[in-house]
């Protein structure tokens, strides 16, 4: 998980329509090394332009989004605020934990492997952070992505559903093009999608995702693989997100995270539909608050265009 600095916090979002639309192009790479580029659809163009003038907050959001009531046992540098209140998930075979996984990737420069967290959002679609897929330091894609849902330890026996290879990986074009030498310059575009070679979600389930225009105070739930815990173990946390900390492009909170938590879905439990709905993706930490890219209307439309 990247650490934000004072310089990062000064990074400004794009305000030029042409540049903003271009940033929502799809840039990808297939497992066989083919480069992929897709221009934004007309529907996405319209949403991006609309959101340039949208209000930052939805402070009067309905109280339908709360702490997940099913995060108990048996149901399917570090940034910790106050006492560490993260809890280990020991039964990872049940939903929603079966839909959350450990994501491994190889650096083209060093040949070493790193890890992130990721979430199934469809039969073959996995949501994570863009910096888990592409390295600005190397100016290149990472490789050999491997998704291990429900991993519960460091051995092959601890992968209850197996490990799954990827067909293709995608990031927003703005994540590559808008980099200015420091991470904060690309926070608004730090979203990544992996398409798996096989249907995994039909058996394991997946989480929903949505844009709430009226997103106000809600309880955020994060489940993932923080690197300060025993390797391959899943941990959960929740915290309150306040409307004043919700922007059009990102939201901030004091849920405890650590490198390895990057890519974790920030989801709310929607009482009206009785579903877990992803509202953001955890991407960065700072001494003041941790940060998630918000799934606003444009981001949801971008994800929809890659959904499988």
C-alpha cells in the first residue's frame, strides 16, 4: 500500500474534459503478452463530463449502508489507528470470504513476487488496485498474476479452492498517463481488473458493486491480506466513514490497513437489499487516514465494460 506524502495530498484531479475522458480509456495486457487499448464508450464519456461538475458529497445518504452483520466466524510500514482491532478470519470457505482472495504478481525488474488483496465481482472478474498490476517504478506491467480465493495460510493445503491464472489484466489509462513522479498524482485512477481464465465466481460467489450518489455516513468493511500478519492469512476490519471524508473520486477512513491490504474492497452492507455492496477499493495510507478510490458512476461504468 503506497504511503501518501504532503506532495501527494496536493495532487489535483483533472478538470479538462478531453483529458478526463482520455483517462478512462482501457489499457490492458493479456497473459500471452498482447497489449490492449480500448477507447471510452460514448455512455462513459457522458458520465465523466457530468461528474466533472458533480457535488463532492452526498451527506444526506440513507441509513441503508451499515456494518456487515455476517462477518462473524462461520459465515460465509503499517497504518493502524489506536488499538489494532483487526480480526483474523479463520473460516475462509464460507461466503463472503470465499469471494475474497490473495493476489500475487511478479516484478519484471527484480523477479520478486509481491502480494495484494482482491475480490470476485463476477464469474471471472476480479477487482483490485491498479498499482497491484502495473509498476510506475518499472514503467511496466507486473506478470504472472495468480488469484487465490479464501487463502488461509502459506501452504498449498491452505488454498481451499485452488489458485487461478489470469487471461488479461486492465487499468485505467489515466493511471499510466497521468503519473507525475509520485503516487498521489494517480490516486483517482488506481483501479484494476483481472479477467480469470475460468469461471470461479459461480461456485464461490461474488460481491456486488455500485455507485451511490447519496453516499453519506456508512460503516466500511475491509477484508484482505495485510503483510504484517502471518503470510496468507485473511483479516477483517470495519470503521465509520463520514460524509465529510467522501469526495467524488475517493473516500478516507481510519480502518486499519498494512501493505498487502491494497486492492481490498471497501464494502457496505445494504440493509434494503440484504447485499454487500462495494463502494471503493483500498489503495493508500497516511498518518491522518487511509484512502480508497470511490466507485463513482464513471468508475462503475468502466468496470461494467470489462465485466465477465
